[in-house]
């Protein structure tokens, strides 16, 4: 199943809602960009690490508590946090307002496969709901290289041709 701009992923248990901004197909599978919204009291499922994925978080609105490689810190608008493969991390919203974070994931396609609904749910509802994208403030958009000037990702055709 292909991912589309505006696809909505929701986890009512953890209080997270994600909207796809840049699907992996636009970068030959190398990058996924998602607007992540975390309600007050919401959090990612638990502290975790990805063996082969780099995640970069840029806070747009609100404030989050973050644990990164064993250290806790606060992250407010404009804060950018890069989490390389193998580094344990966790984030939660202990504030009063919904937090909005742009999440960049590399490689994107591999990470996205974990979020897909199980096969039975796909049979019952093959398409995920889509929503419009909320604009990013210019000062935040400038912090995110994958949005400002899209890098030219390897193309399987040109790689195979040796160019």
C-alpha cells in the first residue's frame, strides 16, 4: 500500500496523531516526514531505540519533556533533536496544550511499515483517512532540510545505469 500526503495515523491510547507531510515514495524510500501532534498527557509508547533508523524531531508548538540517551530535557518551539540508530529516547507532553512536532525518519519506508494497520484492518478499511496539512511557520520550515530544498535521493534507474 502506498502512503499519501495527509494520511492520518492515530493512537488514542498514547495520545499521538500523525499526518504524513512527505511520503517515502517522494524520496525513493529514504525519508518520511510526519507532523506529530501529542495531546497533554500523551507520550510515545515507551522509551525505545531503533536499530537502523535515524529520527529528527523539531518542535513547532507546545513543549515536550524528552529523554535522550539517558538525559532528560525540555524541548520548546524551534528545538531540534536528532536521534541516531541505537540511541534510547522517549518523549511526552506534560504541558497544558497540544504539542506539534515535525518528525523526519530515515529510512522512511522501513519505519512506516511498522505503523501500517494489521492485514485484517486493511481488508475492512483499505484506505487511511486523510486530512489537510497545517502550514509550518517559516522559521521552523528553515530548520528542516528535507522540506526547504528536497535533496536528490538515489534513483534506482540512475544507480543501475551507473550515473
